[in-house]
């Protein structure tokens, strides 16, 4: 991989388009992920968090190269475990803005179990799943979201296993913010990111992001200029706190609706752990670490 | 039980140096708590103590034993044979009577046990423990409390300090409820006042110990590890339950919040290690741990931690393997896994604790090394130390305690996460980098800035960087200490919990005039630089360990030492019966291997 020239020096305090970009992405020309990255940059420019407090994390996959392309503290972890890694970062450092980027294989297949538990624990972080319905980095194998009939190198006669329903999976994980967007719709993507970031809890956005190399045209049904429909959820009609309604949306026919399926305020594990700490500290009268360890040894005499 | 003549012994009192008491019952009988009380009492009386416990893998019930060796002077092992066997059930008697030494005392519950009448190898003392306990406590308690009744009996027989024992009861039960404390005292009194004189013609009393001056603390190995981590400034961690690691995570979960920290019960081992790495990446040195199978699941992520150069403490409380293996027995078969397990070449540090006290110091040292070398550090303990209780001098906490600091001070423009000419010091998220070029931390081979690089020279250089820091640790290690003969015939080498039995063996042989020394290796990766030269000084090097002799006839440490030193004198004494080494096994092994 060829590193891009070093970015211009930046000043503390302002996020600029130039200052937030790092290496030039390694993605194939035309990849949907470029738009996801651009929308992320624009969102960060808008929100203007202290740049050093943003952390961009990922597992393994094409989309998981993301951290190298963003000039923030970044961690490129192992396949499928980006969420528990990010859980440690978020719980240990509640002062940070934690972002996780990854693909459908990372999120729904090898890391599927972690989604359920990051959701259940309601970890304060934002997770963007760039779903392309195919394994791209390993060059066209069936992914957990590949539709039945999709011909890949591991299903030469067409995929036979039923695909994961991403929205249903995310809703049942207990994620407290579940959104869906499309990489061709920059404004909608940005609004989803912004709302996900503003949400206090585990917020997940599934972003349909086309792999032009191995699954061209996968998401045309959601692109108006290609004859598809980009049908946005009408929040006058849809109550985002209604899980049953959200699950009903998840069952709609392809290409389904885009927008916020579900959002609810539930205490985060971050906050609940701080409660436990607060109570424990109160009980010990805020004793120093040295006093605490001495007291424990005294009880062993 | 070694006895010593006293100037004017009372007629019915025998003065003893130490005693091995084996308590055999079922796991729900609370025999561990008898052992725990005895151990704590010994600690407070400046006596040495060592316990040995087996618990069944079943949920409740099933045979269980607890062996306590109490004594005056250094107690190094739990003892080959019992001087006293307390048998609660027929199966306890049947399974353990062979472990009672000739002339020992069998104390049995005559409500449940019928010893073989004709066997006169030992003294039989029958007490209706179950029914007397029920009588003392009232009908609703069933047999619960017979452990405390038995403690009363033992206190009488061994002339234990009842006032101190009552104090320990008070601390243990007082906070729970008055009823529990009252029942404990009732059961104890009933046992203590039982007319044992009718069936046992003597009392025993321990020789007065020499006061060491230091206050003693009494705990098991897993507790000592937790306290080592706390003292070493670990405030975050994650784990998944597995025996015998679980008690560490349970204690951390309740202790860490007091220190402002968090311990997460993760959904699985993969998540546990990943969360711990996440904490460490965030600038908070973290711990994860497990036992055999769980460690296997963590190994991919540990490869990342070596590559990304993340400080981390990983505890492995080894048990019998492979697979689910012997989950409640002891083995030292994860040594090579700890050093090499993962994928690719991923240097890391492996330390092995040698007794309960050392569990504390090893965990503490692991924290320091992890920070100083920005590297994952394994701490190896095992099933036998995890639950074994020992008394040791209270550590000097004022000197040892480390206050963890989150370092997000600004870094200068030339900051690099992976400098080739020095050891990595990560700048955690939240750190401003002058000039605004933020670091990437990654499992891909990378350049000094953390950006991916597949350049062959860079891979070679980075590989050397990760290897050389572990070698630098080897250069900083203190000279190895050898007990006994500093050169000569036999050097016995061990690692981990075999320290006690090996030392006791070598003490015995060396004081009998044999040319024998003991080297115990705490730093198993990197190995101390001086082992080659030390081995040159002996004819035979016998490596004692609890793992399989493998395809080529050498246990895991023996294999490593042969590879490092190429010394032809290295012999291997390895076993996998799931039990700790007995002195006589080591003696016989040395004899056989050095003929």
C-alpha cells in the first residue's frame, strides 16, 4: 500500500476537510465506501469535536481499512472483534468519541455474537456497517447478507443459505439506535450519522455500499436515477420507539425503507458502571488506592 | 509429623513440628472452610501453612478433599502423606485411607463410616460427627455445621488458640447474621467439648514458632494474583468464566469499582481479550485471563497485541488438558502455548509464579514489564496454587503500590507509535500530536507511523524491534539464584508450582550431604541469560514439570532448555496424573535419571 504524502500540518481546535483526511483509500475506483468516508468527513467537520478525542476503529475487510484513511487516533483490529475492542476503549475512556467501521462479514458473520452483546450492554459508540452483500477483500465469496441465488466462488451455482436480515438482527441485538442508509445518498447518510452520533448509547447504521468489483448493481433498486426507489421512513407515521413497528419495517420487501428504524433512551453500560463506581467510592469514603489495598491485606491477616 | 522431644512434656501431650491433616468429604460439606480457618489461624500464629484442595467438576456434591499442612518452620509442600485423616463418609475413608501414614490417626464420622476393623496400621478415632452436630444446632439444620464441629474437635486435639479462632469466626460470620455466628459457635463448642480423651490418648501441640517480625497474611493463589494486579495499578479488565480462573474475575469485579475501575464479564473469550486490549489501547493497562481452552480462544487477539505492541497482562490458571481434559486437576502443559501460541512470530513475556506469595509478586511484576516494554505478559499459575492457601509476610505496600496514570500529555511533531530505534510508547486517544498527524495502531505490518507496509526490509526491521525488546528484558534480569550446591552432581530445575516439592526434596538431600542444587525459573520467556553457564557446572540437570514427556521424551521446559543450551546433561522428569509432585516421586525420578 502506498502511503499518501503527509497531510498538511493542522492546528488544534478546528477540523478541516484537509486535516481529517489521511492516506488515500485503497478501495477500487467506484467503490461505495468512498462516499461513506466523504460523508463521515463532512459530519465531523460539522460537529467539530476535538480531533484528538475522536477514535476510529475497525476489524478486517475492505471497509475495515477505514481508520487508515481518517486522520484521528485509529485502531485496525482483528476480524470480527472490532466491537469488543471498541467496548474496551469506550468503557475505559468515556471522554472519547468512538467510531467503528466494518463490513457485513465482520459484523454479521464472524463477529455476529458481539453485535448481540454490544447491543445488550448498550455501549456508548457509533457503528457503521458498510454492507455490500459480498466478501470483497478475499475476492467474491458468499457473505451472510448475500441473497439466495447469488453466484460467488463459494456458491458457484448460487447461494442457498437464507441471508441475515440486517435490520432484524440489529433490532433484536438490543441496539438502542438502528438506522439504515445508502451510500449513494450523501445527505441522508450524513443525517443518519449525525443522529447516530447524537444518540447516547449503542447506535448502529447499516449503509448499503456497493462493491463494483464483485457485486455490481446490488443496490440499484434503492437508487432513483437507476430506476429504483429511495423510500425514506416517515417519522410522523412511524414511532421510532416502537419495537414491533420497527420489526415490521425490517420485514418489508427489498429494497425496504431507509431512515431511523428504532431509537430508545436506555441507560448505557458506560453510565451504569459509573454508578457502580460512584457507590463503591461512596462506601469506602473515597479512600486512596493505597488505603484500599492496605485494607484488603488487613482483612487477610 | 516430625516430633521432637521436649524437656518435660506433659504426659498426654506430644510436641510436634508440623502436621498434615487431610479432610475428605463432599464438596458441599464446607470442608474447605475448615481448611481456610486453620490456614488463617496458622497465619496469625506466625506458623507456616500450606493447603491442597481438590474440588469435583460437578456442580454440587461429589467427593472433595482439603489438605492442610501446618507447622513450625518453613512448610514447602502439602505433604506426601497425611498424619491425620478426617473421613466424613465411607467413600472418603475408602479413597483416602491409603494416604494416611503408618501410625497416623483416622478421625471418622461414626454415623457414616465403618473402618476395616482388622487394619491396625493407624489409630482409629470414631466420633458421631453428623448426629452430634444436629443435636447441637437443632433439627432444622440437618448436617450443616459439621465442618465447624470438626474444627472444634481438631482445635481440642491440636491445642489450637481458641480465642484467635473465635475472632476469625466473628470476622467471617459476624457481618452475615447473628444466627450464623451463634450456630458456628454452638457447633464449635460441641466439637471442642466432646470427650475426645476417651478415644484418643494424647493431645498435640505445635512447637512455638520463631516470630518473623512481619505480619502474616493468608490467602490463596488466585487472591494473591488479584492483589498483585491491584497493587500493580491494573484498574480495567475483562474475562469469561472458566474454572479455575473464575475466582480472579469475580474478585476483580467486586474490587475494581472501589478503585474507579471496571471489570467486564464478556460474552466469550474472544470478546474478553479484545475488550482488555481496548482498555489498554485507551491508555489503561488491563488484564484478561482464563484457563487452558479459554486461552486458546484468545490467541489470535494476543498475536495482534504483540504486533500492535500493546501492554496487557494475561493470566492463565492452567488445568489438565487438552480440551476440557481434567478441569479440576493440575497440569503445567500450557507453557509452550504461552510462549509460542498464536500465529506468526509474536514475541511476548511469560512469567511463572512459584507459590502463593509469588503469585502476588509475579502479577505485580507483569504489570511493570507490560508497561515498560509495551508488550503482552503472561502470568502462569495453575489449579494447585489457585485455591491453595498459604501464609506469607505482608508485602511492603507503601513501596510497591503503583498509581496508574493516563498519559494524554501532548506529543511532539516527531512522535511515532513504532520508532525503530526505541521501545514503543503509545499515545492513547485523547492525546494531541503537534502538527496533527495521529497514530494508527495496527495488526498489519506497518512503518514507524503505524501505516501498513509490506516492504520486506521494514518487516525484518519491525520483527527485530519486537524481538529485541524481549531480549532487552532478559539482559535486565537479576542473576539466577540456586539453592544448595552451586555446582556438582545434580541441578534440579523447575518452574511454577513445583517449587515447593522440589525445594523440600533438595533441602532434604542437600542436608543429607548430597551434591544437589535447585534452580527455579520464574522468567520462562525470555529465559535468564545465565542458565547456559549455570548448567555447565553440573553433571546432571533434572527438569521437573507436570506435563507430558512428548514425542521426544522431554517435558515442555526441558525441551526449551535443550534448545537454548544444547546441554546434553538435561534430563526430563515429567508426569500427567493431575496431581502435584510428591517428594518421593521427585527423589525416585532423580535417582532413576542420574544413575
